[in-house]
C-alpha cells in the first residue's frame, strides 16, 4: 500500500470513529471501535471493520449501516479527499477468534 493511501485510510478511521462517538445520536448502537478500513484504489468505496462491546452485534451493525449516509455526509465536511467513499460497515471478528483460540489452547494445556 502506498503512503498516500495509508495516510488517507488512517484519517478515514479517525474521522469515522469521531463521528460515531460524538455526532451519531443513536443510543442503540452503543460503543463502537473502528478497527480497520479497506479503501478501493480510486477511493470510491470503503469497507469499515468495527468491533462492538456487548451483545446484539448484528442488530447494532444494521443500525450502523442504516446511519452510513449521515456518517458519509459528516465525513465529506471533514475530509480533505476529493471523493467521499461509499461506506459499508462489517463486524470484525478478530477479537472473538483470538479468544476462541486462547480458550482451546488453555483447554489443551489443562488436559496435559
């Protein structure tokens, strides 16, 4: 990944995190952490990977995707990009996968 794309990706993550935390008025979304973003080369589309604390992850992800138009509008006013990418939010399951692996390893260790 080139330096320009990486800078834009990091700025996108910071801006979206800030918008969700301070500007989004949907209390049912709860606490969201933006983990990563994948942006197309022409900056038209962005896949945003998020993690939630608590239950109802699918419900909260749907609410977040429903608010993506508002988030994109706010992003356009803050961003220095020529194009504001279309956003799609995905649940990042890295934390859950890591926890499952850790539990399996702990179980194997106890059986020895």
